[in-house]
């Protein structure tokens, strides 16, 4: 359900000259299988253990495989997003109208949980960027293990001590941009001599749900009343009403089309 919603939102672009690549271990049984603009790219490395660091490594390897596929087929730009987040339908049209740029980073996102009437708008501070980035494919670099490039300093700045070892144990080519993590997208591209620009609108709607691992053991974690109150006081100014225009922009499904599991769990105040 989460993957289908994410891909459908990506396909709903105002300018539809785009393709969605889904890197996966097994091709899922889905109604998207017959969609000509969706390409399922099976990977050969082993599935990860259901622990945070292994899942992160798996994600990077899959994004790297998708980026290689896109570049080999002559696509001018590639956008990296998570498999459970919804995508703004304005992205492709914006990129088409600004096709002489290096790329763009995500200066702000919106947090949402299916079935809710509200969302949160969050602008990132400093050099930090959100998990969506758009880059010219001819600027992407790939490296095979053992890794030794200057990018490894950024990649290990906030990672587990054995991060590079885990990343290299599969013997796969790794895209150095996604390997440094979205917190360092801007710094990495600036260091490479190809600075990114901020997108003038939030490109993704980050979905909190029961199966997410964005907090390590899952994003749905019951908390006490005091914690809830502290979060409300701190984050209330960022709360927005979910409008019809936002529903249309991100192709948010009606509540009755969302399984109860995903409506019950999740909050806009998870981070």
C-alpha cells in the first residue's frame, strides 16, 4: 500500500515526461506492474536484517542501482525519494523549466500521517536538507569498495562506526551522494564544485506509519502525556490544516481507501 501510494503520487506530475524506478529484491505483486512509466529493478545483493543500520545500507545500495539505471538510459536528472513518502506533482514541471541547473535540495518538508486532518510544515536550519534531492545525472559519481574518497568523511560523520564496512560488504557500486546522507547533500555537492539550489516548495510529504524505521525501531512509539504536551507547545506553530490543494498536489488518497492499520497509528509529531 505504501509503495503504491508513493509511486502513484510520483506519476501524477503536471509534466509527465518522467519515469519511476523501483529498486527491489523481489518484484511486488501490484497494479503498478502494467504501468509503462514504472520500472522495477531487481537487485542481486541479499535483503537486509530488520535493524536500522542494515536497512539504511540497503536503501543506499538500491538508490545507487536506480541512479546507474537512469544515467545509463540518458535521463537528464534523477530525484531520490523514500518509498513511503508522497511526491509533489510540481517537481517535473519545475525541473523542465530550469534545466540548466546542477540540481536542488529540499529546504523544507511536510509531516503527515494518513487519516489526519492536519500536517506539519518544517523548514530545515543551517546546511541540513531533507531526504529528497534532484541532481543532474552527469554529476553523479560512483565508487566501488573499499571506499577511500573524500566523501567518506561526510558519510561517517554521524553514522555507525562500521557503516562503510557494511556498505562495502556486498561489493556493489555506491553513489557517493546518497552515501553521505541527506544531512550532507548540500555540503557534498558544494565541495564537488556543483552547488545545489533550494527548491521553492516542499517536494515531499513525509508519511509517518506503523512500518516506518525512521526512528530505528519504527516511528509509531506511544509516549506519555508530558511528552505529548511538550511537543505540542514546541511544534504547534508549524501545524497546518490539510487543504484540498495539498491533497491534490501530493495525491493523498481518501481516508476510506487507507487500511485501518495505517490510519490508526502514526502522528505528525514524531520528530
